[in-house]
């Protein structure tokens, strides 16, 4: 069961829906920030903006850091929610069912 009522998810969705130019999340390591933010972005892309094809870029200091953190969490969320995606493994681009891309 996925807890979709976390502070990181709620605050990120509020900021996205309010069109805030910057979203800051604070907390210690393993506090769920990355997971919550990614879940909120997926929800926003597939529900709030389902009729638009958008591009979301997730970045980190290094590719190994990105692979161990955000990319792993992203895949776990997609699997847990049963969201089918097309994956370009060469460029690390995921295409969501509505045509939006996450890189």
C-alpha cells in the first residue's frame, strides 16, 4: 500500500498546481523527499496535466547518485502503481501513458 498523503507529496502538488517557480523540500536523509516529490510529479503529469505532453527533467550531482536515488525510486513508484512506461535506456527517458517524458 502506498501512502499518498505525505508532506512532500502534498506540498509538491500544491506548489505545482499553484504554478510556483521554485519548490523547496527540507528534511534529513531517508525522510521520503525524493520519493514524495517523484510521486507528486507522476500524479501531476498523469492527472492534472493528462491532456498535455510535458517534459520533466530530474537531475543530480552525478549519474551514479541519480541511479541509486531518484531513478530507483522512480522505477519503484511506477511498478507499485502499475503504470506502464516506454523506456529509452540509452538516454534514460521514460515515456508515460499520456505521452509526457521524464528524463
